[in-house]
C-alpha cells in the first residue's frame, strides 16, 4: 500500500536539501563548471613539475658529491705518494707493513694474499692493477690517475 504522507515528507525533505544547497553553493549551473576539471589538470601539472624538479635536483646533488669524492681520491693519492719515502734498491720488505715485496710487481703482499702499494700504503686490486682508496673505496689507476667509482653490485 502506498503511504502518501511518507512520500510527501520525503519530497519535502529533498526539496529543502536542494534549496539549502542552492543557497549555500549557488544555482545548479554555477555549481557544475568546467573549472573543476581545469583546476585538477593544473594541480596535476604543477605536482608533476615539482616532482620532476625534485628528481633533477637530487640527481645533480648526487653527481656533484661523486665528483667531489673522485677529486678527493685523486688528491689523497697524490699526497700519499709525495709523502712516501723512496724504497731502497735491494729492499725485500715494505718498511711500513713489514710484508715481503713481490719482485715482479713491487707490491707488498700480506700473508692472506692482499697486495699493497708500498709508496702509498693503499690496497691493490691485483686483477686490474688499480689502487683502492681506503676511505671512499674508489679505484685509481696509478699511471693515468683516472678515478673509477666503485661499481654497484
């Protein structure tokens, strides 16, 4: 059975809600504008630009820090070699570590097989002949002084 009073109360409630919305937010054509979508688009574009600028700035900072570490490694090697005492011609052991010197390479070889450069005291990568900086773990070619950052594994 249809309850006409209930229908009338619901219709009145709905009408009052619509009138209150119109009074608060304006008429229906004013409430549904294209500016909502344009605002969302502009907001998304600004957010994307901010994220892109953040990524670019972060990349710049990381690259600058890596360049500084490479320069520091090169300077540290130069100062380590300049401050080192010359080895005697018939030396059979490194005066710093006491490890025996390899006759072919001139490196001081520890009992565990690790090789060290007697001039700088830095560890040697025996596969490539590069010296390893003890602070940054970067490798430097002693002939060309080219610095090679550690590879990510």
